[in-house]
C-alpha cells in the first residue's frame, strides 16, 4: 500500500497554486474597486460641501439684504467660513457678490 501511495504522490502545491493566484487576483481587483469608490465618494462629498457653502453664502446675503436686523447681524458676526478655491479668490467671490439684485420687500 505504501508503495502505491508513494508512486502516486501528488504535488498539492502545484494544484493549489493556480487557485490561490486566482483568489489573490480577485481580492486585488475588489480592493482596487473599493479604492476607486472611496476616491469617487470623497470627491462627491467635497463637491457637495463646496456647493452647500456657496449656497449658504448666497442665502446669507439674501437674508442680510431682505430681512436681517441689527441684533441678528450682531449675533451672526464673525461666524463666516472661508470660501473654497477658486471661489475664495477675488474673481470667485466677485461672482457670488454679482448675483442679480432682488427687489426690496418693505
């Protein structure tokens, strides 16, 4: 019996190696897909935050123009966040300030 089993020794490493490589390749592909998804989601988050900040500035400017009073402005003073680039530049900030004027409601 030992003679038969020794004569039919199978190299299990040679059998397992292709399966192992296939699994490692699949894991690397999934990791790469996750990395791409994380990168895409971070960019999406940054853009959403940028848009919210811009809209907040526009809404705040409209509130000041239309409804704010002295006490409200005093409470809100100093809570301004810097604009993201390129809107933090003079050209970008001017674009926000140059929005069309709304008629005054009195």
